[in-house]
C-alpha cells in the first residue's frame, strides 16, 4: 500500500496500528496493521519503502492522525538462525507517532 492509501485508511479509522520495523543495517520498514494483517508501505515503483530512522518515519507520517505506533526490533540471532514456523519473537516498544506528543 502506498502512503496516500495508508493515510486514507488511517483517516477512515481502519488502521489498528502502525509498526516501524527495525532491521539490521539501519533499515526501517513501515507496516499498517488492519484486521490482524500487515500491509507494508511501498514506494511509487512498487518496492518496499525504506526509512532511515524513527524521526524519518515521523516526518513521512506527519499528516496521519494519532494512532498506536510501535517500534519493532527483530532479534539478530533469530534473523541469522531462523525461527520455527509461527514463532513471533520480537521486541515491540510503543512510541509516539508525533514528536513531542
């Protein structure tokens, strides 16, 4: 889903939460969660949109309404070794969507 679609769903109250996923190498990916499903943010070319930091995500999301916003850290050991199917072993930390708020 692109940024405009994600914002429209957020304004309509259909987005349950936004998750900023931190990957090894300083890469962050954004997903909207709706009805238990993840919808990643994509760019104009249909590729996964990469963010540089939490602050970069806040800049991109400045027009969004206040929503639950989480920073998700995958465990490096698990990324390297792999997890058993169905295991969700991530650190999920609630953060503010808008700086200062």
